[in-house]
C-alpha cells in the first residue's frame, strides 16, 4: 500500500503514514550548532529505513527457511563422525545468530520509523535530549545520544 508522505516532498512509502511531515520535523530536536531538520532530510532517512525494513524482511524470510532446513536435516547424527556433527552444530549456531541479528535490525528499523510517525525521532529515549542530526543521519536506528549510549555500554 502506497501512502503519500508529504506533497512538498513528493514521495511515497509502503505502509508508513507520516502525516504533514513538514510540520512534524519542526519538533525534531537538534544539538547546538546544527541546522533544524527539513522534511526532505527526514524523508531521506525514512526512505533508507523503509528500504532496510524491506531488505531485512526478505533476508529474515530466507534465513528462517535455511535455519528450518538445517534443523530438519540435522537428524540424530547417525552415521556422522564427530567432526560432521560438530560442523553441523556450528553451522546451525551461526545461522541462528544471523537470524537473531537480522530480527534485531528489523525491530530497530521499525522502531525508528515509528518514532518518525510519533514525532519523537532524534530524541534520546533515555535523557530526552537531541541525539544529534549527524549521528542519526549516519545511523538512523539510533535511539540514544552518544552520552547515554556510552553509559549503557559501560554497564
């Protein structure tokens, strides 16, 4: 389903409705010295996130199918030597890790899109201050400012 995001931006997106983005961006915080967000900049970030959601959804589907095949074909290991069993277990573990990482990225991307819709994009979820425009443009899934992220990583 295509939904127009903003007539002044002239773009559309699948399954995400950003009503009056031009007005909403005025509430997106920036750090001292940064220029305010424009609808075009937020649209570019949203388009990137939407592309990520589409790509990650396809990757997750393929990875889930491959993991299911690995689990279905793992059997009891009868006839396999220990090296084959160990190799199969490692392969399953690696695939499971990839599936979990893809799910996490998909969740983060969807959350970032929801923050755009909710008008909280660019705001640190911990302290409520601006994350920083440059940081969000480099990593659109960012939900914490640098200081809060560093504090979280020290824990």
